[in-house]
C-alpha cells in the first residue's frame, strides 16, 4: 500500500481575476474549491492513475470534515486523526497577472495526537511505501519526519520525503528512498552559487552524502534531474505547454515517479512519468486526469 502523510492539509479556494488591485473590491471571473495539501495531491494523482493509496494526517473542525468527505468522494482511502480544537486551514490561491497565495495556519497539534499518528505508522508492513511531504503545523517538532522514519527503520518500507530545510535534513540520516527538492529549495538548502545543471547535480551528490538514496530535482519548465543511488544522472525536459496552475505540479511529479517506478522498476520510466504528471498538472486547473497525463506522456516519447 502507498500511504501519503499530510500533516497540515488544506481546502484551497482558487480564484481567477483579470487583475488584482489592493485596497478595493475585486470580483473574480472563475473560482474553484480544491481539497489538498502536498501528500493529498500525491494521492489524488495516483488515484487518477488507478493506483490505490491511503491518505493520512490531521483534520479539524467543519473544514476538516468537508476535506475528508471531498477526498473520499473521489475514491481515495483516508485514515485521518481528528483534532477537537481549531479547523483545517483554508488557503486562497489568486491567479491574476501573477500568482499569489494566502495560506492559513491550521490547528495546533498536541503531543497526544502525534502519538496517535505514530501508533498508526507502526503498523506499516514490509513492502509499503510512505510519502512524507509538506509544511509542518504548529507545535510539531522540526524532526518529525526523522522520528517517523526511526519508528519504521527495521521494516522494508520505502520512504519518499518531499520537504524543505530542517525537516528534510533531519530525515536524511535514515536514508530515504527518494527526496524531491525543487531547484530553488536545493540552492537555498546548501547555499549553492546558482541553479545551473552542474551545480544542481553537485547539490544532489551532497544530499546523497548526507543520506539520501535517490534525488529527484524538479525545475519547473526545465523538467527534472534524477540522480540515482548508483549516481547515474538522468535529465528530462518538460514538454511545451501553457502553464495554467503550478500548485500541485511537484506533488504530481512525485506521484508519477512512483507510478512509473512501480510499473517498470526503471528509473528512466519513473522520471518520464514524473515529468509527464508534473507537466500535465501544470497545464490544467487542478491535478491532471489520467487522459491528460497520457497525452503528455505520449508527446514526450515522439
């Protein structure tokens, strides 16, 4: 089973405007509600590809109930922990002449609920896959991903970490199967001089020296670089297309990578599916459908 963990999920209110003016009333020309958070985005893309997943995490309040129902209505299994106080955050995504975001905080997660999460994760079995991704809610320790990996270190569970800063660095000591920084995050993480290909590859090597096995670097319209555990470097450019919404593209890439790797046990195919899924979601309003992904995938093979 593939499990995705979203510690701070969200309901995204996505609006499109011709232009955004501060200090006055703005009226949108289009709006949508998206149930998300990075791990949930991964589950959504895998679900579109007919790959079964279970979404884990914390929810709270009426927004948490709405999120849970919305996700389950699409066919995704959930096993959330309900926090009695606060509410699941609402994020506002504004698409005008440029993209802007207002992100909520989410509920405070007390230690007792973190322990409940640990109890669930202790039940993972050999052969399971766990995707750890996204920002950390309030009161959650910065090393929680490392704590989770320590819990399951004696099991044959492949862990993917899509996180940034301290939470990623702490997790590296437990040798995650895959980490997926984007090019800007990697530059900031190791204070790299630029985001040229050669520099990013050197950054990937540093991640491996610190414990990562495979490193997938997303680079927006430039595609992605994969440095495998054997230090083979694979690079793939994104296909051409109009970017409609960048939210969820990186998460779709993680899902596509997993899908391709599980189907073919091939890093090259995993990278191609990852770029196809990431690009397809960037070209659509939400997480791309299987038909949209396959169209992009086939265009990359020509």
